[in-house]
C-alpha cells in the first residue's frame, strides 16, 4: 500500500484524489494546494464520501508541498489550467516555475518517492522535473494517456463494441503532436484491418483522429475543464507504479533522440511498474516512429523556451 501526495487540488487534482481514496492499494493521501483551505476542504469532503462506504484511507491536507514527508509517489497537478482557445504549450512559461519549486520543496523529505507529472504542457514539465531532480528520483509524465483512452472510446463507438475489448495506443506528445498508433490497434486480439474485413466495416480513420485531438476542447467549453477522464486514466498508471502490474500503458519517459541535445519526455507506450523497461518502439511502423521522433522535437522546442528561465 502506498502513500500518495497530490500537489494541486483543482479540477483534476481533486477528482484524482477522490478516485484514489477508494483504491485498496492506497494507504494514505496527502493533499496540498497553495490555497490551503481548498486542500483541507477537499480532504474533508473525501472523508465524508468514504464514511459510508467502509474505506479508511488516511487523508491529510496542508498548504505547503514542503510539508510532505515519506511519500511513495508525488503527483504534480498544480499550475494554470488551459482555457478555450489556448494550446497546452502556451502554459509552459506560467507553469515551469511552479513545477520546479514543487520538486525542490519535496526532494529532501521524500527520498524514495517517484514523481508523476500532470501539469501542462506535461511533456515539457516532466522533462523539467527530471532535470531539477538531477537523478535523485524517477519522473514519469501522463504523456498521451488521455489521448489513448479517448482513442479507445471513439473506436468502441465507431465499431460498436465494448471499450474493454479494444487494445490501442497513442504516442508522441500530449497535444498537437500526438500520434495514434494504428498498427497496434486490435479488437479481441484481432488486428484492426483483419477485423474490419471480417465484419465488413468501413472505419473513418480521420474522424477518429479528430475526435482524439479535439474532444478536450469540447469538454472544456461544456464543463470548464476536464476532470473525470484524467482521474480514471491516471489512476491506472499510478496503480501500475504501486502494484507493478506490468500492463502496457501510454505514459511519458525520458528518451534520447537524434538531433536533440538532452533526453526529453515523450510517450512510447510500454509496461508500467517498478522497472518501466519494455516499450513497443520496435513493434510499430517506421512512419509511426518518425512521427514520435518529430513530436519529441516539438516537446524539446517547448522545453527550450523555458530552460534557464526558472
């Protein structure tokens, strides 16, 4: 069982904390926010939710990330959220200082913790967090985890099958340079093209890709911001980290690419767990690898703009 600290209890942070409180593998949740009252009252509401359901996860709250001690995983959600018409990349300058300070404030008191970065633009922010940690902690990012669950959702609807019957992934950057990995799509173990031929189905590939890239804008316009999708998707990544599930998921890790002077965080879906060593790089097409490499260059350009400014 794990002690997980969630830094930032806005829309995504609070929804994720609520979801984590009902997981059997979570022993303790520490919530922090620059708005201490928000963190404390979020914790209070979660306690109310648990009281009637037989869960006894320990919940604690504070206003300072520097007060976190002994966490196994530190989840960085704090930062300015995206608004309609804004690219995730536009948030880099505003959120870089926040992410850096959280890592600086928590490293010494959490010597065995891993960092899970959610703050956007997440790939550049995870790259920054890893640079600040200087090898003292493992850092992973959400990467294209959300694009992947959205990909599964739209495929399930278009193919009229249950989402759990579909295996699919998106790689690259969380945002403009996401890469749907069509070569790895399967339904009940049957490769997509074989499935389409066998069932005489015509799938609109472009429509699916547009849904993956644009649905977040519609959610933000309709509800003010994403919340439950991230909570559900990110919980499974955290589950993999804590319980060493070995499930192949989309999340970002640092990787070296030709022409980029430093390792950058980019998503190549792989096994989640204590080692995080295997990924699907050698199983995807050359074209998909080229697109992911191009996404890595885009991520580096975002990172380069804030490198040295924080």
